[in-house]
């Protein structure tokens, strides 16, 4: 039997919670967002799948997804397909004015301001700043690329000097440097894709899905764009927020052996290659990024390997869904000018400490 899940990920999460709390065996295999696995593992709803991927086979997958499906040393899901934030840029405009894709955030600002003077109809840099999960994905990329984090060695470090500086920089992109339009504080993925796809932005942070759309016949930016890793702060390393979906098995399943075979089949190299070629899912198996046939049909995929190798999961904790509900309004308040980054992150730290202290 298969279940048609609700369209939104929040509703899918709720569907699973309601059914698994009731120990439902109506479904055997779960398709899970990367942030759900620790929560479902802690509650005992997922079958331990460590034997499906022995330790010597785990390095066949990108490290970020493997970290995301591991809870207290055991593997509770198999990475199915992967996503990560990346920088889209107008190759034609960079070439026209003699710039390279930026390696640091400061280079991005300098490049954007210079080109905006000559191309006043073009926004410098657009990204997703609305109060939702996508905002957390964006902000974490600045935290990590400045050496910051949310949790470290069991401590809440969200209001570290590195994170305050990073969030202030995001505010400055809008208010000080004016390379990012104020509209980003209400923007999710699709509006930013439409702006970039119509030729009205120099840089965009988004997910890999947008690339194929930009290559369609009639696209205003077809043949004019490139992608790279996201920039970092000087002396630090680029980092992308990990996205993607994993397959786990319902602990209450009446067909656990068949479910295991099904999960192994769907996450095999052959299935992942088929999904990449037919619907564009990006494989979690590293070897497929050296597959000559796949690269010949989808050359773009080769440029994603380094980005996916450095993709980092959001805080791997059973309480992530509570933590993100704290982070979203505080990040939004800082970007909107309602709070200073320092005040917003201090409030977030206090509330996250309460969540973790109540476990």
C-alpha cells in the first residue's frame, strides 16, 4: 500500500508524527526530510538500518547526509537524494566587466556594487529571507563560513562573536551595501528564481533545481550563467546547508524484510542514476559524479561534487524542529531591523538552552 503525503513538508512531518505516535503499520517505508531523522530515531519510530550500510560502505555516500541519518552511532535512514545551497552568477556580466566568481562575501559585495553602477537595472545579490525554514538554511551558511555554529560540544553557541558578525553582514547586504533589495525579507526560492531567471540579478543563492529551469528554450539567462560554492569570510571555509531526502523503515512495519529490499533498491547506484536522468534528483552516492554516461547527459552534475562534499546538516538533534521555530523569528527580526543581531541571537540562545534543558 502507498500513502499520498500532503504537499508541504510541515504537513508531511505532522502526518508521520500522528501516525507513528499511534504505532500505525499502514506504511512500511518513510521518505524523510534531512532534519527529521534524529527526532524519529529518538522516539523509537525508525528501524535501525546500520546493517544495511556497514561502516566500510558509508564513505560511498557524501559525509553530510551520512551525518544527518546517524543518531547515537546508529544509522536510521539511507540517503536518497541530496541538495545544497550554491551561488548562481551571471557569467556574461562578470566576463564583460573583468570579474571572477567571488571567493569571499566581501568580494561579492565589491563585484556587485561595481557592476550595479554600470547595470542599474540589475540587483546585486538575491537570496531567501522570509521567515521560514529557508531563512535558517541561508543564515547558517553565513555562520558556518565565518567559523560559527549553533551547537558545539553540547553547548549553545548561537550568539558567538562570529555569528553576530555574520548576521550583521546579512543586514548590511540590504541596508549598508545595498546590493540586496529589501524585498528579500519576504522572498522564498521561487520569487528569487524568477528574478534571476528574468536577467534582473547578478548573483543568487538557491538550490540546484533552478539550473535545469534556466536551460530551457526561451530562458533569458540560458548560456549566460554559472554556479560555484558559496563565498566565505576571509580565511574561513565555504559551507552550504544540506538539504535532501532519506528513506527509513517504520519500526511497526509488518513487512520489514521487504521494506529493507525496497530501500536498498531505491538507494542503489542504478536507481539513483535513473532518478538523476529522469527527474533530476541529485545522487547521494559520490561515485555517480564520476559516471561518464551521467555527466555526458547532465554536465552540470560534475560541478556539484565539491559543493556536496562540504554541505553541512542543520543541527543534528531530536529537538531541531523546536530549535528552528526559535531561530526563524529571531533571524527575521534582525533582517527587518526590529532587533540588532546581537539581541536576536542572545534571545535565541536563551530559548534554545531552555529547549535542550527540558529534554
